[in-house]
C-alpha cells in the first residue's frame, strides 16, 4: 500500500515515520520552513511595526530570569542566539499532518499529564516541570511576554498521544502556555522516554500570541529540548522506564539526527531535582 507523509512518499513504506532517515526529516523541515516563510514575513513586519497588542505587548520587562541551580549533568542555562529550527517530527498534533489538538478547548493548561476534552487517560512517570524563558531577539532579547508556547513529548513507554497504537484516543502530554511578563512558561509533566533512533527530547513551537496557535504556519520557532545524559540514565533506572535503558544505550547526542550538528549546545536543558521530588528542566529560548 502506498504510504506518504505531508504529501511526500515514504522512503521506507513499511517502517515507522521516524525511521525514514535524515534525508526524509530534512525534507519535512524545509517544507515547514517554506510554509512559514510565506505567512511569517508579513506577520513579523506587523509585530515590529505595531509593537504591542491588547496586553501592552511592547513590554519593557528585561527579565534576567535565566534558569538557575546546580545542574544535574552537563546542560546549558541559556542561549546566545536564536534557537535552532528543527523538524516537528511525525507527531506534532498541530494540524500540519492531520490531528489538531490546538483547535480543542482546554489545550491552554499548565498540567499536561492527563488527557482533556472527553479523553480520560493519564501519563505516569517521574514528575517533571518544564520551564522555558522566551526571549525576543528582534527586541534586543527582551522577554517575549504574551508569546504562546505549545509543548508535546512522548510518554514513559515512548508513545505519542493522538498517533501511537493504544493512545490514538488520548491527547495527554500536549498543552499550551502563555508567556508571562518575564517571558516564562511552565508545564507540569512527566519525564519522557527514550525510544529507538532518537536522543531523549521535548518538542515545542512558539507562536507570537494565543490567537495564532490554531494555524501551524504561524509558528515563529519550532525546536526541541535535549535532556542531559546523566539525568536520563538515572531516570531510566526507575520502574516503568525499562525499554528506555536499551534505547539510550544505542543512541548518542553527538550523532542524533536533530542535535548532532552541534551537540545540542543551544537546546540542552538545565536539570535540577531528583527522581523522588521530580525534575525541573529549564531552557532560555531566543526567537526572532
């Protein structure tokens, strides 16, 4: 049977989408960048010209709220430039390839462990708080107050809600938060698994405002947070993460098809906490 993704024939029709190879992933990324370029050129001009919105968008807040604390493993506490643009992968749930959680009422929420809107599933695992600080590089790195950030990642078993067998009817581990005056968003979640072929990671898209989240082409940044190796090894030694031990042993950050170009230097999260109290993963995200 002929299989395709976003209109592109699969190089390996009988394999999972995430196993199609680097060339296929790059093709997806280029297509998404082209779509954004069409819609973002005018949107970006409008943001620069208009400055603020109904919430006083021309914010003067210059928060220095960079993630702090003693990192558990090698990690980056910030960024000196724009976050690298990455593929959203085969399971975005943003309407770009079918399922669209961003159209659903209730998607703007802080705790993303449970499904919503009629679905009743819940993702189990080590508690994790994700904190992203969005910086507007077009405004001298000022806090990007009002930006909408959509986050999604796999569960403890390596499955993505809406797509993976057994959880197609769930939408957990997906949600949106609106950046506060310091440009910060915070999500309550669980530590994601490592699955074959990819370094442990968390996906996110940044939109200029809440109104833009229903149109994937309006995202001004699509990227991923990499998780430090030592933290992953400790987390995956816990019950429920058994399959991640084998998967992690077969991948490397330096050869990952997303982070490998620069070892994820601008995407490697700072992690504090432990398996008992939960982890906090933090990253400063620079966007244009």
